[in-house]
C-alpha cells in the first residue's frame, strides 16, 4: 500500500493528504520519467540537427528536395498525431493509459532511428523515396511513444508544483540527450570510419540506448490521476468541440507552433553556420554545447523562479533574453567568441520556455475538464503535438528552402555572399521574429492566476 505524503509547497500547491493525485513524487520516479525524455531526445535531436545535413552532404540529395521532404513528412505525421491521441484516450490496460505505449514502441523507436541514418545507394529517385519512408516512419513512431509519454506527466500527479518539477526533470534529461547528440555525433561518425557506415554504426548505438531508457521509464513510473467524474468514452466529435472551447489550450498550441518553428530552424542551421560562417564544421559541437549546457544548469534554478513569478512571466523574461542574445551576434557574425556568448544568452532565455511549456499544457487539461466536463489528455497533447510537428517541419523546411533559394549546393567548400547572408538571417534574425510573436501570444495567457481556484473546484467534485 502506497504511503501518501502531503503535496510539496509550490506556486499553487493545494494540500489534500488523502488524494493520490496530489502525492509528492519521489526522486526515483522523477528520474524514471526523465529517462524517457533522454531516450526521446537522442533520436529527435539528431532528426532536427543532422537529418538535413545528412541528406544533402552524405546521401547527396538537393537542398530543395530535402526542404520539401521535411515539410511534407512532418505535416502528414502531424495529422497522424491526432489519431494517436484518440487511441491513447481509449487505452485501458493493467499498466494504465499512457505507460503501455512506452513498452510497445520502445524497440521500434530505436530501430526507426537507425533506419533514418541508413540511406542506401539507390540512385536519386530511390534515395529520395527511402528518405521519405524512413523519415515519415521515425516521426510516426515518435508520436506513438512521445504523446503517451507527455500524457504520463498529467497521469502521475495533479499537484501543480510536482508537475512543474517533473517537467523540469524531463527538460534536464532532454538537454543531456541533446548535448550527447550534438557534441558526440560527428566525432563518433569519424571514429566508426566516416561516410555512411560511420553514421549507421553511430545510430545503432544511439538506438539501443534509446530503447533501454524508455523501458526504464515504463518500469519506474505510476499513473494516479483519475477524472473528477467517472465518464464513459467520449465521442471524438464531442471531445474535439470541447477542446476548441479551451482557450488556454488554443493559445499554447499556437505558442508551441512558433516555438518549434524557431527551435527546428535554430537547430538545423547550426551545422551550416559552423561550416560556412565560422569556417569550421567541428564547431557545431561547441555551439551545441553552448546552446544546451546553460539550459541544463538553468533548469535547476527554474523551480525557484516559477515559485516567485509563475510560469508565464518566467517565459516572458526568457523570450527577452533570447532576442537579446540573437541580436548580440549581429555585431560580428563571424566572431566565435561573440557567437558563443550570444548562444549562451539565448540558451538561458530558453530555460523557462522549455522548462514550463509541458507543465502549462498539463494545466490546460484541468482547465478543459473544469470548463467543459470532458477530460481528454491524449487529444489535448496530440492536438498540440500536431502544432509542434507542423512547426518543426516548417522550421526545418525553411532552413533548406532558404539555402536552396540562395544557391546552396551540398558539399561546397566555399559559398557565395548570398548563401552566407541567408545562413546568418536564419541563425540571428529568425529567432527575433519568433520571439516577438511569442510575447504577443503570452499576453493573453492568464491561467497561472486562475489555476488554484480551478483545481480546488475539481477536487471538491471528487468529494474528497
């Protein structure tokens, strides 16, 4: 029998000693949840950071074809996300609603990551077809395992500070996974002999590690949260209408769309910026470390910031820092010291965004239940993932299309001034544009103030 401990103090902590959904989460379970994000990040970061480069400079595809591939595949996959969310909501098993998906898809996810970086020599058309199939496959399997993993945050606890802590731990492990990928991928490719074989062996290793860590999440977590009112399966049409009445979910969905456009473009352009502006492709690892290590460190301090000013206000401050860091690089784009300094500032600004976005999304699940009487975690997360997938696809496509428009050809040692200017625009000024849009969206988000009253009324409905 589980011992129920009082909920931890937090920005909106509500104390219900007998309510399992308000239980304090132990360190072991927090770490187990974080392991899933590490597993996810290994393949997903590689997808964002190296897929375009691999396709253009290793597999030999044109930048324009790659840009179209990245967008089409992500958009098709985004539609699949909604179906996966519906399936998650209908899942009933002895392992819960979200956890069984981690068990079912841990191995396929690792295998799909290997296939992504295993393009065989099939000629121009065959290579492109293989790229489409493998890229779409890894995206669909990612949705199948990542949507339930995100839902698991909602199912583990309903206590807002504990949710924030789970999200912080999750993001810490995402940063660790990102550092591993960005810093070690190129050296490992060289270690394994370079070329297609080097990429293949590198991702065989990453695929095995990813599978193992997802299984650790499955065995180390527990689902506790139940609806305030026991409800039968809700028709998809009715759940969709209820979702559209959830104004805070809609705001975060658009926020996620632009956040992932910026993230995908920033991640995808790094390797090109290192090679053609800084004239040293090996610096992609250093830039990656500068963009991820501050996030990893900053996340340890984020809970204190959240307690003091709330999630929304923390994000607004972070966006301001991201814009400032981007503009700092504009003073001398080829100065590696200035580039790294600006990257660190941008990374610090990213901390509250990546550290709170999924916790804020979890809060909208409770708001939706309070507003409409319908609780549909899977649909909420899958619909938001639709936006994030579309955003990631658009961001990645923008990088390839802008490069193609400027005349870039894969494998060049020297590029034109137009290509250089395009790379600098994507690295420096696109984040500024995204930041302005993010601020406008968050100006309408007020849920932090309303949440304590909402959660209290939901708990009263459970007759606790």
